[in-house]
């Protein structure tokens, strides 16, 4: 039920946060499962204004959370006192001749993609949503798929960080490299990402091939299939043995041959988004219909092949809101995790209308990256936004945890500092950096304290 995009993005992504201008208001995330009323909302514009906002808050004992576009399902960005939005700090700063691009932290990825495309550049890999701010996407470990490619943080070459004390720290390979190391995925715990410098590549296209497959076949040949071309992923429809596979191969821009407009509308709007919305609505009224509708949905999506600019293929529409849990597991463990999840679905009376998403990434060296030190597979489960995940998510979390799975920082999980410190070899190094840069915990929150510890 999930397709790649062809025709732009829905406006609903533009404002997950509902705020007033430098006043007291409410905040919620895109899924609506994180909400808070009566918080102060700041909209600084410029480095000096960010520093002033932080030091002013610190002086009166207030806590500040940087907020982006609200695409985290966890409370990682949820403010409990004061929210700092970078929506007025969202401009392109520079694009250098070698593709080094510097942007202010509040720029959303979809705007950055358009700016780069107009100049003949592209990000080398992207996730399947582009409404996050650059600062938010980097800070929470946003990733796409591709056995040879890392997440967005691996494309970071520098940041300018504003600390809770108002200090402006430039970090690069030549200047404070040890701080850049930990700041690439920082959860907003070290400071506010004023600017981010990313390494872009010459613009390219992707040849997208989508088809149906049997889950058993994909599990049997998992390693070979997921490395068969540049960017591979698949979606398994629970209550069936059917999957939708996506294989994207990097090709020159001259090869662009997008789908006809009518086909894109039919596949992406009618079959995918409207079809999924119908399944969710029917399942809410009559849960027994979920399984047969899942089988129907799995068979409704036919094979297709097209070629388009990379950012148009990487990114998918998400008109139906949901809650998500995603775990990064050692790549070789993924078939066993999926097989165990299938057994659990079959053994229980859960009604799961959303497909399970499976992706891969290369090992990296970012301390809080979910792919730190190991080639990784990502398995993501979803439920409708107004549903409680219940035992489905809890069971999946236990299955992934048994193989050392690491939760995506922006997606639902139940782990705290004690468990996370055993799954990240450099966890203590990050906490030590937090202690140095924010000893008064100006940037803290209850959720962040649970993740990193209170001390």
C-alpha cells in the first residue's frame, strides 16, 4: 500500500506544530500522540537570537527544547517548559564548488532538495519523508536504505552549535572534530544546531523497479536481495505472505522517464493512500475485515518501472497518519526477526492494517547512530495514529531486543539509559559531552533524562 511519489507532497506536513508568535501556546507532533499545552514558544532568527533565547531561559531556570516539524513519534522534541522553533532560521547559506552545502537548521529537507536540484546537486541518500527540518532529521538519526550507504548523519561535514550558555561552536574535521563526532546525532541534547554542512553529490536519477514477492523467498535470500542494487527495501503485509519490493538503481539524469501523471495518481493516491485509509477505517469499524483486506491490498499493487530525479523516488507520500516503532538490528539477524514477528502475528488476534517496512544501511562511526559499527537492517512496524500499539509493539520490541536491536531515536520504544548504554559502545562518551556542554540541563526534558540519565 506504500508507493514512491511522483506529484509533490501534501500540505499536512507543513505544520505539525501549532504555535503562536513568541507566546504561550500548544505543541503536538505529526501523529498527534505527543501533545503539550501552555508552553512558551520562541522563534529566533539568526545565531545571536538563538544564543539570547537560550541564555535568557537559563538565567531564569527554564528548560528549552528545540522543535522541528514534529515527525518524531517519541517525546524526543516534546517541550515541557519552552519550545524553540527554527522556522525563521531556515535559509540556504552556501553551496560550494565541491558540493559542500551549508543550511540553517530550520530548513526542511524538501526545500533543501529543491535548492540542490536547481544547482545540479543532490543528497546521496534520503529517508522516505522529507518534511523534517535538517536539524531535526540529523539529530534523530534519520536514514534511508542502501547497503553501501549510511544515514543523513554520515553526510554531515560540519555544524555550528549554539550551547545553552550561548557559546557558538564551529565543528568540522579541522575544528573541534571530537565534538562534530558526537554532534552528528545529538537528540538536541548538546545545543541548538544553528547551521549544518552536508556533502552533496552531483544530481542523479534512480531507476525504480517495484514488484510483488513472497516473504519466504525474501527471507531465504535476504543478504543477496538487499545488496542486489543501490537502494533496496520491501514491505511485508501482515496476515499474508506477500510483499511489495522496491529496487532503486542510480543512473544519470539523462535517463529520466517518469510515470505518466494518470498512473502516478492512480497508484499513489487511489491505491496507496486512499486504499490504506479505507483499510484503516474499515478495520476500526470491523476488525475482522483487516486480514482479508490486507490480502486484497497486497494483490492490488502491480509491478511498475520508472526513472526520476533521486529525491522524487526516495520520498513517499504519507497521507494516512500512524504511529511507528523501528529497530535497527544486525543485518544477518533480520530474517530471523521477521520470521519471529510473522509467527507472533499468526499466533495472536492482532489486526495489523499497515505493512512492515524493511530497509538496510551500511555500518558507520557516528556514536549514537543506530548503525554504529555494524551493517544494519531496519524493521519498522506501524499502527493507525489513533490506535494503541499494545502487545504488537511490545512483542516486536522484545524480538528485536533479543538480537541487540537499537531503537530509532524518533520512533516509539521503551528503553532507557541503562539498556541503551549496553547497546551503544560510545554511549558514555556522548553523555560526557552533554555534561560538559549543558551541565545545568537547560536543554533537558523528562524524556531526554530517561534516555541519557539525569546526572
